[in-house]
C-alpha cells in the first residue's frame, strides 16, 4: 500500500492514477481530492473525514465501512457506489449523482443531499436524523426501517419510494411527490406533509398524530388511518 504522501503526489500528476485500485484502509482525511477518478476503487474502511471530493468520480466504488464525516462531495458522481455502514455525518453531497447507491446501515445525521439524484437507491436501516434532501429525486428508493426524524424532504420526488416502519417524526415533506409511495407503519407524528401529493399511497397502520396534511392530495390513498 502506498503512503498517503505518495498517493496525493501521484494524484496531483494523474487524477486517474487510482482508478480501479485497492486503497482499502487508506487515510486521506482532510485531503483535497477535487475531480479525482476513483471509479471502481476499493476504499473500504478508508478515512476520508473532511476530505474535499467535489466533482470526483466514485461510480461503482466500494466505500463500505469508510468514514466521510464533514467531507465535501458536491456534484460528485457515485452511481452504483456502495456506502454500506459508512459514517457520513454532516457530509455535503449537494447536487451529487447517486442513482442506485447503497447506503444501508449508514449514518447520515445532518447530512446534506440537496438536489441529488438518488433514484432507486437503498437506504435501509439508516440513521438519518436531521438530514436534508430538499429537491432531490428518490423515486423507487427503499428507505425502510430508517430514522429520518426531523429530516427535510421538501419538494422531493419520492414516487414509489418505500418508508416501511420508518421514523419520520417531525420530518418536513412539504409539497413532496409521494404518489404510490409505501408508508406502511410509518411514524409521521408531527410531520409536515402540507401540499404533498399522496395519490395512491399506501398508509396502512401509519401514525398520523399531529401530522399536517393541509392541502395534501389524498386521492386514492390506500388504507388511510382514521
């Protein structure tokens, strides 16, 4: 395994130097890695805390177990990336491209995913309190059994998304598109769904205590709780 200084020196010369490489366990915390190519790179258990990865390519990269706390990944490409059991606390993914991303069992507390493409992503059993998804695409995404208390999904495309038994206590879902979404046993206590489109959604056994549904489109909602 090359040293940290060797990796950074080589990347300064060639941004594609570690494409499809094995960098498992590497410590690149705080490093400036703008526009680097880590396509298909093995970054399992890597330390990327505070790293700047804006506009980088991490398509198909494996970041399982990695730590990216407070890292910047604005406009980064992460198509089909594996971020299982990663710590993304307070990281910034603004306008990142993450279709088919796998974030299962990850920590995304206060993480920014604004204006991202996360369609068909897997966010199973995620710890995501306070995370921000404003304006993002999460259609067909699986967010089952996750904690999104206080999260912001304003103007999100959540069509056909699944929130089975998810905790959305106090979440903001103003004007979100939730058409045909699965909200089965979802905790929506104190959530704001004003102006949301819930047409055809399945709300079987959902918890709607103090939920704001003012102006929401409830046409054809299945199993609406009393």
